[in-house]
């Protein structure tokens, strides 16, 4: 299964290579925007995208980005609770 993480494009870093800086939950990393690039790369600044292995795969709106980030946080919290339950079970055994 592939998982795209919502990220906001904050700057174009290398137009010739179609590279931009994206911010994902406070972490900045360079991503390739070839899959979402139009004629005006600067128009991507401020846009939300789904990012997978260093590529901006598709454009999404801010509401979808917020819902996806919330779901990912919930999944992380659920996994943490499951890990704690498993550790407690192991301690009892």
C-alpha cells in the first residue's frame, strides 16, 4: 500500500529540475513537483499536495489535507495504544 502524506509547497527551489520545498507537519524537505507542475511553477507555492517518496503526486485542497493529517495522527495514537496493550500483556505472561 502506498501512503501519501499531505504537505504544503512553500517555495520553488530549482525550477529547471522541478524541485520545491514542502512542509509536512513542521518538517521541511525538498520534493519533485513534476507530477503536479503546470506552466507556472510559482503558482504551486501555497498549494497542498500528497507527497510520496519525495514526489508531489497530486494536488489536494486544504480541508482534505487537514482531514488526512488528523486521520494519520489518530492512527499513530491507536498504534501507540495497541503497543502499550501488547507490552502490558507480555509483562503479565
